[in-house]
């Protein structure tokens, strides 16, 4: 019995020792491991002069467009130009039936002769003042009618330009439904753009604009403000501005899609790489992680300005000299400690 008691005591001591060792082993095997700090890349925010460029879309238009028509219907006796022909101011484009012109010319000659005869009689008192004045009036009316018919029989270009449309052929009866020709002046050309009212005081006559068209990638043409409309559109809060490009080489053609860019000054702004900007999901807000002195990061809301290639202008939220995270943002949250990649 005594031996059994001793064995029981020894067994109990061994069991207690085993349990103690087990507990001690568990304590050393399951401590909470320290979290590994995320590795990030950092750059310093800098400030530089940023041009306040604003781009407007428009279409190239001819500086002037003339529809060449006759005042009365009639047969077209001759067509002297074709679509695409360059024409000079005063150049004969077409001739209409001249029967009425011939009749009026004869009437004009007769009225001139009659007035000459009455003038001699009026000098010697053989005709009354009323008859003399009536003859003068008749001649003036005939002269105006003749000049009008002359202008509408011999159709001439009122401008230097290019023929962009011809709607009739020689021998056709002109019905006045469509113009016989359309002549457009393309030296210079113009573009009409709508500018925000916030720039109303900054736009002035002669202000220069840059013009780009898809037909000539990478080329920039110059234009100047020719006309500023005096009123603001109440619905869009914009005002129309006419920009004119000299187009001496005639490369800009009516109908081309144009992007017209103006510089409204210069801002000294903070500029950061676009990879530093984080867009908040589900909102239009943007943030940047800023590295603090203790190697923690702050999730900072920013206001973006213009995009400058692979960079953004920052209007607010970041100061010049701030260290900002450009790589590794996926593992970050506000206040977390980070390791900076060297």
C-alpha cells in the first residue's frame, strides 16, 4: 500500500510537470507576430509655373460666303468657272439672257437724247420746269434699271475666293431656287468659339489663340480674336468669340474640326506624378498619401487642376516639399507605418 501511495504521488508530480511544460511551450509558440510595414516609393512635391490653357472646339468657316444669283429668272447663256476654281473680285462667273438688258439700254439711250433736247428748249423757255424735271427723273430711273440689269446679267464675284458649289449648267433655266454659284473666301478663315463668362474681362481684340486640326497632326496654326460678342448667353453662361487665322497657304479649309486653345495666365502650382493620385471609389474625390516625419502616412484629400502629360496640377491639399507616395498605395490606410524604398 505504501509503495502504491508513493507511485501515485510520483505520477501526479510527473503529470503536473508535463502540463507545466505544455503551457510554457504554448506561451512561446503563439506570440502575436509584429506586422511587416508596407514598402512604398516616395517623391517630393514640387511647384512650377503652369499655363492656364483652355481648349475650345469649333469648325473652320470661310471668312465670307457669297451666293451668286440673278435677281430675276432667266436662261443661263454661259458658265465661266467650275467648282474648285480660285476667282478674283470682279471676275465674270456667268452670263444670263440679255434681252431685257438690251431693251433697257435702248430706252436709256432714248431718254438721254430726249433730255438733251428738252434741256436746250428749257434754256430758251420753250418747255416748263415740270416737263424738264420729269425727263430728268425718267432718265435716272432708266439708268438705275439698266445698271441693275447689267449686274444681274453679267454675274461677277464680289470677293476673292474659291468656287465651292455650282448648281446649274450652261443653257439651264435659272429658277431662283438655288444659287448659281457659291463663292467662299478662305484667306483668311474664322472659327466661332463659346468662352465661359469667367474669362469675359480677359479676352480682348487681337488676343492670340493656337489652332490644331486633325488633318495636320502635331501642327499648330495661329489665330487672333477678331470679334467679341457683347452679351452673355443666359442659358450656358458663355459668350461667342470670332477667331481669325490668316491662312495664307490655304491649308485650313472650311468644315475642318478645330481645337482652339487660349492661355489665360500662369499659376505657380504644386505638380505631382499622376500615379500618386488615388481616386476614391464611388465618388469623384481624389486623395494622396503623404509621408510624415515618423514614417506614417496621412490620407490627404486634394483638388486636381490641369493634367500635364503624366502629371497633375494640385490646387489644394498638398504643399511644395511634401513627400508623397507614388507606389504601394494598395496596402496603405490612414496612419499606417511604412518602409520607404531606397
